[in-house]
C-alpha cells in the first residue's frame, strides 16, 4: 500500500495544472488495477478523522456562534474570547 501512496504523491507533485472544465472522467483510463483500487479503497475506509461533532466541542461553542451570527447579541471579540475560554477548559479536562 505504501508503494501506491508514494507513487500517487509523486504523480501529484509532478502534475500540470488541470482545467477541470475540460475534465472527462468517462474517457479516462484508471491508473490503478481493480486489485490496487480495492486495496486503496479498503485503506481509506480504515482511516478515521475526529470532527467537531464527534468530539462534542462544537456543541460547547454553538451557543456563542448562534449569539454572534444568529442574533447579533454578542460582539466578535466577546465571541472569540468565550470560545477561547471554553477551548481551554475543554482541552484541559
């Protein structure tokens, strides 16, 4: 798998800029065999990334963002300060 990823990264580094308006995915041949694609796909499914919703941090700051963006009852500075305070508490627990 590392060979496939290394080759893919190398190809990305040496690729010209593509005009995606002219990109024809139907006419393109796959750079991977079916077996390679299957291995790569299973590798991607094994990866996990924590998002705000999974960690719960966004639930802690939703109230401030709603006050700032939604109702305008919180200034940008106050919003930022309150989010920083919550972040400090959250990540030190």
